[in-house]
C-alpha cells in the first residue's frame, strides 16, 4: 500500500509508522491514560495480589502504571496485556 501511494501522498504521510488516527484518539488517549493509572492505584492498595501476580514482575508493572510513567505515552498495549493476564 505504501509503495502504491508513492507520488500520490507525501512520503512523510505514506511511510508514517504511527497508525493512530488523531481525529479519533485525541479524546480517547487521555481517558485511557487516566483509566490505566486508576487501575494501577487500585492494584497497589489491594490487600491480596491477583492470582496470577506471581507470574509478573508486579513492582515493575505498578511502576509502569503510574501517572508519571504513563506521562505522554500513547502506547498502552503491553500494559493492557499484563492487566488482562492478571484476571482481577
């Protein structure tokens, strides 16, 4: 597709590796960031760890879920996979 668009689209558009659609994600990304940080806060104060927590580096995951770590990121995939794995 990129090769087919050569000469039709500018190279910076055709070869842009970022697939995020700004029109759709401008509102969703801050909400995702906020929701993931909230899940991290809830995980941190749980009296017992989720059943699968032993399979993950929980201190590292909790650090990755902090608002500071989420800062300006738009990529949540690995964090979401870890949270889905925890099944809490």
